[in-house]
C-alpha cells in the first residue's frame, strides 16, 4: 500500500492505493488526521485499492465529522465496484460525495 499526497491550491489530494491491512490503515488514519488539521478547504481522497477495511471507513467518517462542521469538504474518488459498495454499505455515500475522477471532485460546487 502507498499513500501519496499533493496540493492544488486549497485542495489536498490523498491517494490510497494497493492492499490495505491494519498497519496501512493506521498510516492512512495518521495522514487523514494531519490533512483534516490543515488549512485546505477541500480534501479529496482517491481510493485506488481493491479492498478497504472498516478502520479506513471509520477514518473517512471521522474526517468528515472534523471538516464538515468547519464548512470544509471531503470528497471521494473511487471506480472499483467493491470499494463503492463498501462506501455505500457503511453509509459514507451519499453523505460524502463520490466522484469518478479527481478533476470532477476538485471542480464540484457544493
């Protein structure tokens, strides 16, 4: 698993790719906590993994609960059917918008 981050203006992009085990989900949680504490108006999380565990799903909910009351946005990008199903099953979507690519997530006006 790898986590990569980049910044485009007031948008921070967090890419999660590969297999996600417990060690990786803890690393993801640390990165999301750091990102949520930062100055960015929008956090875009790109899920390029084939499986996402409940710890990562919980991290996404915790991040949403941190940034949303401040008027900031969390947006997700995923194309894998299993990931999309996990997000819906955990009821993250539609609370957090889901997009098919980073460009659409970054350009969204909500």
